[in-house]
């Protein structure tokens, strides 16, 4: 217990010093632990700021391991745990680390983490991501995290917390109202100059044939748990030809699952788009595919009505392909790990996604 309290005290004191250096006069009243992934830990300050800390070494402020209260140099500085991360942290598939929030998408599509202890490389990653968020915030019609300050050497990004709750955990009353803002958002994103953006993000040109092989592996893990009719739909998908690879890549969010859309549940409004760690020069059909997978064909169709990018029959074919592969991955992951919400959502959407 004493060791845990010492860790929490170290976390709060370090964050307070960091804020005093970059925001002189800012009073820290509370510190809430939002979550931790393989590469980053995130904290909410006073319910209004998010500080994301790269895990550079063992002394970084991510070393707390349990919720505590009354920690830190002030009695009102408290460290808590939150089951619904709302920041831009890279969350990996370990619910014990971040309250059950996971990423959609194939790990093979994600960037390799920067080795721990390589502070120069981590500083460059932080600088690039901060620059990316600034660029995106200038063109996005939806709120995105915008850095308030960056301490690259410390591996820190800080920004104001966006309003709203993750859509995957908080369904809205009128999903169709999400379509127009999503269409406008993707239109703005996909026309950003590739030459400008590829200085900030990698290229992600993953061959579709390889994606299908991985999806077949996921299906093998879950086939005996699916009803006969759904097995038939999936096996018909695998029997079909793989679509040709895309000819044109654009700047993409590249992980636009419902867990990265913040919403106002009462008004069915999109209040923000988070988690830009997988942003890449990629196939724009993949962004649309996750709208189709998570929100269904009606919202996807309405989104397309507001989408100004190129989207022909070939793009639609690839969109369906990506949506189906991504859904199988989610179901396999949920069933194999016991994280039921992902399996349950995927199983509930399987029929409509493969029909």
C-alpha cells in the first residue's frame, strides 16, 4: 500500500510540475487516470485537460497500478480510473490496462511502437503527432484534439478534453443524424494534400489478399460458434474473388470505429473524433468501411450522400471487403479473449454486414 501511494504521489507531483512549467498559475485540483496502452498513459486534469505521456522510461507518470485517493501534495489532488477513455492515447488490446477500451483494426496495419528508452525517437513521434493534430484541427468540421502545449523531450501532449461519450458505449437516439457530419468530415480529410501529410504519417498499403488470409484465420477461430446461415454468408464471401487493390491513396483517420466517435446521446450529434495514432496515407474506402460495419448500411448510405470524395463501384466493393474482414477480426478477438462487448456487437451486425 505504501508503495502504491508513493507511486501515485510521484505521478501527481510530476504532472503538477509539468503544468507549472507550461501553464504558469494553473491550479491542479484533480488528476484522473484515463487509461494506459503499450506506448502511452493519459490523465485528465480538473475535468478539462488531457495530458498524454509517452512511456519513455520507468520514471514516467504511468507507473501507478491501482485507483487511489488523497494522493499528491494537496489533499484535493486525486488519482482515479476511468472505464471510458476519451483521449488520443494509443490503446491496445489489454482491458486490464485501460478499462476495456480496445482498437478496431488489424495489428498488422498499425505502426510499430517506438522502443522504450529511445527518447530521441519518442520526441520526434510526439512532435509529428502534435503537428498532425494541428493540421487536422484546421480543416476538420468536427472537433479533434488540438495541442495546448507539447513537451517533446518529456514525451507529452496536452489538449482540452473534448465533450461527449464514445459512441460504441453510448448509442444515440437517431443514428441517421450522424451521417451528414461524418460525410463532411471524411470529405475534408480525404482531400488533404498527400505530399503534405506523408511527412507526418506513414503509408498503409496493405494488400487485400493478405487481409483476406488473416480474416480466414479469424473465421477458423469462431466458425463453430456461428449459426449455419451466418457461416454460409461468410463462406460465400471467402469464395468470391478478392477486389483489386486501390489505385489511389489519401490521408485517412484509418481507425474510424464507433469507439473513436464522441457523441451527445440526447441530440445524436457528433462532438469529436479521437485517436489519431493510426492515421495514414491509406485507402479512403477503409474509413467508410468502419462506418458501414459499426453504424450499418443506412447510415453509410446517408454518409455517402454528404461525401464529396471519389467513390465508385470499385470503391464500394473494397469498402464491403474491409468491413467484413474487420468485423470477423472483432468477433474472433471478443470470443477468444472473453471481452464480450466486441463479440456481441460483431455477432449482432454479422448478418447485415455480409448480406
